[in-house]
């Protein structure tokens, strides 16, 4: 699997001048540096604009005037990022391997079938290549979505609550799998789950205040993926939960 | 933008109730129920004719109709074959045209601005009112009937498919955008397959409408076809023959609908009802 990992992904710097939705300011102005090859988790109360920010970075929403999104290596950002959403978004008319190779097909490129097969194996779905999404469980579908995201082989990976639609044990396994397979990429992970952030992220940010700006929260010293039963992770998770509760109270 | 959708919805609502989403556990049980209902209706019919002593040229008994069906089988079959060809050709042409216009509307925004109002306005013209014109222009042969069936099928197909093309799951479009898919690929590889179940609903409506178009065309002016045969028989008080032709027409329409439904289910295994099942979050 090592050849599927970029040796070092560039960092990503964001400068957002502030963002209003229907006249109400949602995001305040801030600058944010995502360090190359690291996972940065972004948390915040509902409606704090975390998904909006992620969608802006992904180019799915028009960014407001003055927004700057730049890669640290000076290269372009567009075309170098992969997107993983809360829903698996598997196309029901394609089988598993067809879904994993979707990006290449859409761009009119020849898909790398051997690599798709390796990734399907890596997410533990070997033997189900021809299965339709309806024949897969929710956890399997999300693993298929992860394989599709990795198939894009992009240095920047944007994840919008990628594991929130599955139950806790499945989520736990998926997090470990994702952390292993995404190692070396620059990941921006939007989540509402403190434990997920503390297990997976090198840096954890909470959107606080009105309009919201990201505030850094301390993380345990160990490098991710961290063990869920690690005492440092648990206490960091508790601190993060409190910070989130405060942020929610501020926003209310 | 939603005008077309609403027009289609109201039109569908006004159409004959279609068994759109059957949940029959066993086809055999359903067939048995249909058979019992059919036999019951025929018995009631017979009872009514016997009790009221209707003259046979007003309401023939089931036995007379059955006799006509058997005795005139070759004539009925010949006319039925003509009508079936009109229906099938109309169905194919109407579907191709309707699907093509829906794709055109989706692919080219100017087409939407110029064509959509015309399409909606065209629905204000009763299709039956232009049947004499079609006969005038295309003659008494099959062409005018095929045109009639095509016109009647075109709109439900175009509106259902266009609706389907527009209502693509937004997440799929986001995903395609993030993958850097060109517009054309999004239309052909995401929107189009995603809209096929909607096109299938349009086709089911079309299959129910097509025989109406063909028969109305035959009534207005024809030298062959079940509609012609029925009108001819009616004029000569051969009511039994008329009923026999009507039965064959109804049987043909039903067979067409069920054949199409079975075909659509076979080629589109991802019907919307199945997608919702797949969206459950349990692993």
C-alpha cells in the first residue's frame, strides 16, 4: 500500500475574510494553516459554518471575495483534492469497483483497475467487487466510499462528518482504517464527535464565537491514530466536549 | 421551472390509476384474485342482461360476445395487429422524442428558456382536437395513428424524464464536481442514469396512454384497426363484435403495460424504493 501514499503532501493555507449567510455573519475572518501530511479536525456547534468552510475549500461553494486558498508548494489546489461526505454517495447503478473508479470514468481517464482492487482489499471488501451498493451494509458502503476517496490519490482530503451515519462500533473500526490509509495526506476533517477528533487529528480546532473563528484545542502528545482507551485521549476528549458545550452556549 | 413538473403531476393524477408500486407477495395469488374478480364481473353482467331482458344489439350477453370473439377471430386479429403496430411504433417514437427533448432541455439552458414555454402551452391544445388534422395531413393509413400515439406519449415521457434529470441527488453532483468531472460527464454518467427510474414512470404512463391515441386516431378516420372495427360494428348494430374488439383492445393494453413493467424492473434494478432501503445506517 505504500506506493499509494504520497511521500509528503503539501500544506494548505486558508485565509477567509468572513462569510455571511442570508445577511447573518456565520464565519469571522481568520487565517488557518493546515500542515502538510497532517490531519486537522474542525469542530463546532451546528450552524457554526464548518461544513460551509469545507465546501468552500472543496470549491463546491463560491468563496467570498478575498478568500485565499493556497497550497504550500505553490501548486494549484483545484484538482488536487478529494472529498468524502457524510453519506456514502455510492451510485446505485454501478457495482463496487465501478463506484471506486468513478473519478477516472467521469474525467474520461483510463481507470487503474489493479489499484482499485488493491484499495478494495485494503478497506476489507475483497470479493465484493461486483456487489451493488444495495447489497452492502452501511459500514461496508462507507468503507467503499473511503476506497473511492483514496482512489482519487490526492494530497488534500476533505472529509465532512464521514463516519457519522454509521453506528458506534462500525465508526470505531472505520476511524482506525481511515487513519491508517490516509496517513501522509493533508486532511481537513469536519466532525461533531470529540473522540473522533482526538483519535485521528494532529490538530483540533473548535469554531467559537459569533461570527465563529477557529480556536485551537490541546491534543494528547502521541501521534494519531491514538487509542480510544488512552487516558490522555479520554481526558482531551472531555476537555474538547466542554469547549464545544461552551461554543454552543455562546452561539445560542 | 416547476411548471412542467406540476403539469405532469396533475396529468398523472388525472390519468387512470396505475398500479405503480405493487407489493404483491406472490404473482400467482394476484392472478387468482384477478380471475375471481373477472368471473364475478362477467356473472353480474350476465345476470343484468338476463334480468332486464336487454335486446342483444343494446347489450349483448357474455355468451354472444364470446361467440363473436370465436367466430370473427381472424377479422379481429387482423385489425388488432394493425392497432398493435400503431401503439408500439407510437410508443417508440414518443419515447425517443420525449427523452431527446428532456435531454436537450437539460443540456442547453437556452433550449429551456425557448422550448419549455412552448411545450407547456402545447398541452393546452386537446390532443383529440387535432386528430382530424392529422388524418387530413397523413391520410387514413397507419401514419396518422402513429403520430397521434406519439403526440400523446411525448409529454408524459418528456416531463417525467426532465424532472428526473433535474432532481439528481445533490451529493452525487457535489462528488462529481469535487472529482473534476466535466459538465457532459455529469449529465451522461450521473444525471442520466439517476433519472432512468423517473423515465420508467413516464414510460408506464405512456404505455397506458398509447392505445388511447391509436384508437382515437382510428375513430377519426381509418380503414383498419380495432378502433375502426368497433366503429364499423357499432354502425351496424353488431354490438357483440364491438364488445369482442373492446376486450381484445383491453387485453392488449394490459399485456403491454405488464410486459413493459416487467422489462423496466429487469433493466433498472435500482428503483427508488430499493435505494431507500440501501440508505439504512445499520452495518
